[in-house]
């Protein structure tokens, strides 16, 4: 994204720090190692920062989906209860209708 820091040339091309420059004294072995250590330390900091952002994003998404699953379970339970209540009402209505029909039938015979 545009808000993220772009790596410097030295960070993205650490080998360039190790190359001998024609107009400069060649870097000594100690200087090369120091330059390489600096680049690696900077890369380590960047990776840790990225890791921290990803960990936060992961926790946020994990919580979001836990909440979503819980909500869907509650909706499912509620739906099952409503379905069960509706079936019970239908059964009660049928029993009442059967009783009324039997009562009429008894009076007719």
C-alpha cells in the first residue's frame, strides 16, 4: 500500500553496499560486515513490524468470525424453535379440528 515505507536502494540491493566503488577505497572486510549487519538489522525491524500488523489483523478477523459463527448458531437455534412451535400449533389445530369433527359426527349419528 502507499502508506508503507518503501525500502531504500541499499535495503533492496544490499549487495551494492559490498561492491567496490571505483572512486572510493574498497570497503574492508570489517566495514562490509558492518554494512551488511546494518541492512539486516533494518530488514529485521521491518519484518517484525509487518509481523505485528499481520498478527493484529489475524486477531481482528478471528474475533469477527467467532462472533459471526455465534450469531449464526443463535439464529439457527431460534429458527428451529420457531419451526417447532409452528409444528406444535399445527398439531394442536389438527387435534382441535378432529375433536370438533367427531363431536359433529356424534350428533349426526
